[in-house]
C-alpha cells in the first residue's frame, strides 16, 4: 500500500520521507535519527533529524530550542551503548526492540528502533520511539527471546536447587559465560564505603591464561572500579566490541583500558548490579562473541536484574544471621549462638568427636564499676574483657552468655594444650589491673554430654569467684 504523498518531499531532485510528518503522525514518543556511515564503514555522527513534541517534552527541550540535524548528545547525554544499537539497526537493516534500565532517566525504557529507507551511502535513518516507567514491568522483562528466556529460567532454577548460594553462583556464572561465548565471566561485589572488593564467582575458559580475578583486587584496581559508574553513567551497561574500541577507550579511562589490554582483553561487556539505589557489584564478560552483542545484552540485562536482587537478599540474610548470633557490644558470639551450637552438638547435626574442653569465665567487679563509674565504664570493661579472651583463645569460638559471663568451647586440642591455654588465660587475667576473671573448666571425651560438662565448669567457676571475693572483699 502506498503512503500518502504528504509524507514525501523533494530534495535535490530526489524524493525523501518528510521526517516531521512521520514523527508527528505518531501518538507516542517519536523521533528520526540519522547515522553517518564513514567511508571505512564505521559509525560516524549520530544526529536527531526530527522529533515530535512528546519526544521533546520527555527530554525537557523546548520546540524553539530544537535544531534538526544536530548531534543527539546536544539534547541527552552521550551513550556508547545507544550508539552501538543505532549503528546495528541501520547497517543490519533490522528492527530493534529492547527493554533497558536507563540510568540517565532513573527509569526503565522499552525501546523501538525501526530502520527507514535511505538512498544515501553515507547516511542512514531510523525511527526511534520508547515508553518509560519508573519501576520495571515484569511482563516486559519476561518478553524476551527463547534463548534469553532459557538462560534466565536456568539461572533462577539453579539459585533455588541448593541452599549453598556460593556454589549455585559458580554454576550460574559458568552458564552465562558459555552463553556469551566469552573467555571469562565474573561477578565482583563492591563496598565503596569500606573500600572493599570481593569476587563472588568467576568462570574462566581454557583460552584465558591470565590470573584469577582475586589477584587484581588491589588499591590501584579499586581506584579504577570507582570510575566505572561514571563511565556507564546514563546507560545500563558499558560495551567494548573490539580492540579498536578498546584503544579509543583510553581517551576516557586510560588506566582501565591499559589494564584490560595487559590482561589480553579485546572486548568487554559490563553491567552494574544495583539494589536499593546503590551499586553492590558488577557482572561482566570479556572476549565475548561480538557478533551476538544484542543477544548477550538481552541475557545480561535480565540476569543482572535477577542476580542483583538475589545477591542483595543473600547479603541481608547474612547480616541478619550475624546480628542474631553476635553480641553487639563485644563482637563475640551471643547466647543465641551458644544455644544453636549446643543444639547442633546434642542432636548430632554437627560432628563432635574426640576430646574437648569447656571454659566458663565470669568478669569480676562489673557491678561495682557500673554502680560507681557508670555503665559506659562498665561497657568499656566488658570490651577489654573480650579483647583479653580473643588474645588468648585465637580462632576459637567465644560466647558472651550473660551480662558478665563468657563461655569457650575448645576442640581439636590435647589436654596438655587445653591446660596451657587456660593457664595463659588465668595469668593474663591476674596481670591485668582491670580485667579479673573467675574461671571454671572441664576437659574430657565427647562421649560425655556437653551440657553436663558446661554445668561442671560453671560450678567450678562459681567456686573460684567466691574465693576471689573472699580475698578482695568487694562488691560483685
């Protein structure tokens, strides 16, 4: 069917689409974009040729300030990913439909790129439209190709088929690497407040002979990582398709570009993992199949969204677990942790064989310090007590089981070693001017019920405490 004549115009003897008529006929956001094709076939300037009022309103540009034919970045921030999609749209003559997290708008965008006819060899055109929402739409996220859907479903299933989160992530990252046909795929977690980086999982092909990612986690690399959000700024990812683009990357981030070149990287796709408005890490693939860039972007877009939520939930669970088992004042394990430990031993959930020892320690004089000097002084005394315990019982679990009572359970030590630790503990307590402990112990075989062992050690501790107060004649 022929289009109405009014959408054509004559320019220099040729008949061309009237871009203004085209975009104004749309009831949605609409614009026509031109892509310069350089003599060597590479991408040149990308310009905004026409835009309807809905589009201009979406980018906060007044109609009188709009000049057709100017570079698109005169109106919105430059975005290398958008430029790559534009180039593929016109050179591959393909319609592109994508659903992306657009950082510049702080929103999710459903993008449509439709190539338009052009008789020019040096310039191509496409129709650009999008819908935008503040929150992600589950239906649109799910509207993906069969390959992407398969990868995402497989990721979700593997995260649910085991209680071992780290083990599941190792499998997931391997699957993602294979799907991207990449040499390496990795998830790195970030803690910018504490300047800390950690590798959650990594998969490396036989072709990649460079060291594992852990070897790169230096202070210098942290400074590079700090620049990534600025590099990605306004987009949802950063992509380097080949060695030429990596060379150009030196203009904006030379340290990172040189670091990549030194590691034998010539292509890279990286997505930030965001949760609660913060970047909690990054997922990336190196030396991937650049011929499948759009498919790889689709896979990583959705999986990054899912993985960010899963990782955030796992981190929250770990924090809650730590809080539920940690005494916040001293940093030692608390009574709840002790109860869980004893329950696991008694029920057989935790292997418990051979000889073991129990130490009960009561901090003498805490009540007097609280009464005479205040609770801040009492808290400081408890912290000093915890420090002394940690100095003696290195890498051994220590529990604060009451206001001034502490429990130590020692396994994998001979009776001689156990007695040496107890002697050192008593000696350090006696030498201290402030931290004085009453101590009771028990040592024996695991066939003896640990609850009875604790009871005996507790009774012995109270005998020692009575002796202390007989000598010192001070309030408890």
